[in-house]
C-alpha cells in the first residue's frame, strides 16, 4: 500500500498542470493543493467553478498552440505535469493541440531552465496488434508502426511522446513519461469505444467480450503522477495499470446494472467485425476518405493486452491504493444517482 504522503516538502516554486480542467487534471490540482503546493493551472477556458479561491492556486488561461501563453504558464516552475491533449476533432486539431502543444511545452521548459517535466502519454502508442498468446507487455514493447491506421489520437500521442524522448536525448530535457491505462472513476465515461458501443437500448460488444481492458482508478493515477514528480527525469517510461484483470463483459455487466437492467447486450463475432471493417475500408478508400473502422484497428482493439506492472512499483513505488473495481463502483453510483 502506498503512503498518502506522496509529495516531498512543499516548495516555493509553482507546480504547473496543463489540461488542468480535465478529468485527471482536476484531481491532480486538488491533490497538489492538499499537499501544500503552489499550483499554476493552465486551462483553455474559464476554470471550474468549484476550484477554491486561494493564493495557492493561480489560473493561466491560454491555448497550448500559443507559444507565449505556454511560456507564461511554465515560467519559474519546479515541475510541469503535461496532461493537455486533443481528444476529438479533425487531424489539424490533433496536430495543433497535442503535437504542437507538446513541442511548445518542451521548448518552454528548456527555455526557462528550472522545471522537470512529467509527460502523460498513452498505452495507445504501443503496437497492440503484435501481441501474441501468453505475451506480457512491458515498457520496452514496440511502438505502433502504423499510427495513422489506428486513428488521430494514437497518431498524435505517439508523435508527442517521441518529441519528449528526443528532447531528453538531444536537448537535455529532464522528463519522465507516464503511460496510464484507461482511467476510471466517478465522472469518467463508463463505456469507452474500446469496450462497447451503445445504440439506443442496445449495447454492442465487438467480439466475445473476453478481451481484457487495461484500467486504472483516477486517484491511483494521481498517486503515480505525484510520485513521478520526484523523477527519475532521464526519459524513463512507466506504465500505470491496475493489476486486477477485467474484460469487456465485466464492464458491460456493471454498466447494465446501473441502468436497472435495461439494455440488450449484443456480441458481434470477431470474424463479422473484421469482414465489416474490410468492406468499410474499401468503400471509404474509393471515396478518398479514411474509414472509422478498418481491419487493422479491429485487430488492435481486440488484442489481448496484459501488462507487467513491476516497473511502476520499482521506479515510482506505486501500487493501486483504490483499485479499478472500487473506482468503477464510484462511477456506477454517479450514473445511478
């Protein structure tokens, strides 16, 4: 069990959180304030109304694509937690928010010269389709060789992570990279696209539903991020995944329970999904567009990913304190209320 006292003695320099108004960012800001840190929250729009009015919290409004705004946010910081990224939109939105935004954070950290960087990446940067039976994924697993085929989120997060690692190797950036699993808890999306799709009262599961879904409770991830703020800042990469296995079917069953049993669950056999993806890919190619579902994306989505968590324990001293199942219970209660 990890100690609650995760943060070292409070420091006079501010701690910066980009993407501070997001699901993870808000929890991180709260935790840092609780531990007596000065926090500078970088947000695109007005901050959440429930944030405390305290001298310890400074809000900087701006866009990651704006170099001046990023430099203003980073100035004099001791640690920068870079969570900000584009979650939806066109390719240019991901280029602007995730790739250029990360480059601006890197440049600002190096220009100011005082901060260490905790970069939040994603497990989606990994070559999921390469997973074979019985294999366990570590931090040395190959990166996705065809990010464009996986979608804009994977493409942009992989490009951004590479910018961070390259800056560590060639420009002297002090950074650690954290790749979290799918983050769960009250307020998070219960059924992500990788788990199931809801069409009215019908919940559609791709395949037999036995695919493991890597998860982490949001408060456990915050534990890991705060622990990562102590380093090492040599480009180390750490996966943060709850060790307890859960499948698509586990999550769907819990979701249906929050709906008082309403909802019909339909499983589409993997071979049917693959056939539909092949047809869609051909049709979209004729139209000069990228299909939302391709054979490669299906293979990646249905990969049986199992993760080795020993590095997080060894490097960060991290073990889940809440657990994904308890976090899902919180999410279920929030949906039912």
